[in-house]
C-alpha cells in the first residue's frame, strides 16, 4: 500500500573544525518521530528515513529512497541543517515529481519566505506543526490551515500561526519502531551505562537569554507529567533495553514538583530493578537558579549521575549583556551543592558574546578551571535567526555572513568591536587544551576507573577532544 508520508531526517555534516564532530551525540529525530506517531494514530501510513543515524549522505539519498512514491515527504531542520534539508527536498522532488514536500522547524518559522521560495518545497509549517500536518494529510484547503505557508500560481501565501498547544501530554510516544534504535548514541562522557538514549520532556525555557531560540515558538513552558515520562522509560527499557537516559530539555529542572514526582516514581516503581531501587541512570540540562539541595538529593537517589549547567561567562557585565539572569555566586553555590550530592557537573561556556574582550575570555577559561567541573563545553557564540542577539548583530553590522551551515557553534559569526573573530577562534581551541590536558584533570579521571566501562566513560572525552585538537589542518 502507498505510504502517506515519508519523514526524512537530513544528514548532519559537521565540518572538521567543529568539536562536536568528535564528541557529539547521535540523537533520535524527536520532532519527526512524534509526527510519525501522530500520523499513524490518525490512520495514515508513515515511515522515517533517518539519514543522520544511518550515515546516508546526500549523494546516496536517492538510492535509499523507496521505489514507490509517498503522498508527502516531511522534513525538518535547524538553521545549521537547512541547506542539507533543502538539498534533500530537491533530491526527493526529482525522484517523486508528484509528491508534495513539507518542511517545518524553527528556521522555517523565523525565515518563512526564504524557505518557501525553494522550488522543491510545497508547504512550510510555522510554529508548532502537529495539527497543521494532520490537516495537510486530511486534504484540508491550505488557505484554512493555521501556521501553513503554501504556493498557488507561483505566489507565496503565509497563514497566521496557530495557538501554542497547551498540553503536550496528549501526544503519543515517538514511533520508535520506525527508527534505527541501535544507531543512536550519547555524547562522549555524557552517559553512565549503555545503551543510552536521548529524550525531551518539555517545550520552552524559563530563561530569556538573547542567544537562545528556545522561546521562538512561544513563551509558554509546558511539561510532560512525571507519570508520562516514567511510562515511556518503562516502555524503552522493556522494548529496547535502555539503561541510561539523557534529557535534552532546555531546563529539565524548571518544574521542581515534576522532578520530585519523577524521582519518586523511579524509586517506588523501579522499571527493572529490585524493590525500592531504580535500574535507570540519567543526566539532564539545568539552570543554576532552578535547583536546590532537596532536588539534588532526590535526583541522586533516583539515578541522576550528571547535570549540565550553562554558565556562559565569568564576567558579570557579559552575563547582563546576554540577559542570562544568574550571578557567579549562584553558580558557585549550585556547583558546590551538585558535587556534594555526588552528581557530576558539566558546565557550558561561550566565547564571543557582546562586550567580550581578550581579558574576559581569559577570565572565563580560568573560572571554568577554578570551578573544577567534571566536564566542560566551550562554544563560540552563535546568533541564530529569530533571537534577540541576531537582530542586534544584524542591525549593528556585526554579522560576518548568513551562511547557515557555518552557524554550528564552532566558528565566529560576528565581528565585534571589542575582539576579533581570529582571537575568538584561537581562544576556543586553547580553552579545550588548557582544561582537558592538565595533569591534575587526567589524574582525577583515572582515579574513577573501577571497570572497563569506567575506563571507556572517563577517558572517552579526553581522546575525543584530543582528536579534535590535534587532527591535521587545525591551527
């Protein structure tokens, strides 16, 4: 029977100078997996081709497409992936001339005309796309579908966006059976045990940082209930043997009651462990101002082994410039409390923020070492379209270019009056060398080795960053 919609996750080409080529995770396509499940729930036949996980490049996409054309092809892309997604759309349109192509994602929402102007794209979905997609599949008139961009007689039309979906608990689990589950893996150093899988359990972020796209789709933060999260974990353990979860929510700890309820469920109803003890280990992203000692204690007991906090800079003025709304005192207090609870700390910093100088970069590098985290991530500040920072940089003439594939957190995108792009890039690489190749840090990791799994987990970040720093062609 004819497939109603084929969802394609385009390949993620990471350039050789990007640290995430060495340490990044391969995650399920959360959006496409959910849309596939919703489509099937409504009685449509859906399939997913995850080119990223299957290592299918654009040059091999055509021969990996099914021979029978689907009614629709669905794509999604972030800013850094939009070029690959549009090229994938071109390839599928050449193979299936009569098939309609739909694309969604934040980039489509903030730059709809740019994307819909592509000849291979028939529809774009702006904002949250679940209901718009179902309307398209049902054959509803495009003019009546909220959040839809469409074409007629060579002209482009953009309908008003639909309302934010208030309750995300109404959605089913992703269509895991359509995904290559054995191909997904966690970031280096970001897991406790294997197999490990990424999950997202909320939409939105309590922060209003100027560089973040987390609130482009609306400021309302919505959470899946602790019961729903636990139910899905039981499903994943039973069907795929998952032992570790990495929560990729912008701020997993934003809803304190939900976190405590989730921890209680893990402890009282262990999915595969003995009475009173869960068999799941997990990690999450947090903000230093959304967590306390009570939560940390509960999270540790329930299997949390690592928390990543975004610190961004050691300079208070820069934190104010990017509207981070945290203090260095709170950073130190939270990092100390996390260590006391027995949970690993992973801290994230950025170089090249508004107001950055060589002195502030050096201060941030020194501060990242002073805090003694278990892992750090350094990125180059990237002003994504749709953010306050992008508008500021564009208005003031600070953008170097709008080559979207280079908006990958590893290359300077802005030329600031206070520091050159060359200096930012130089300190980006220097920071990794200084942090990870200290004798004290290496010894600290070696002391934790108790098994072969510990050996792999504790040394994988070291070797991954070594490959990044010392591979040929990297200055």
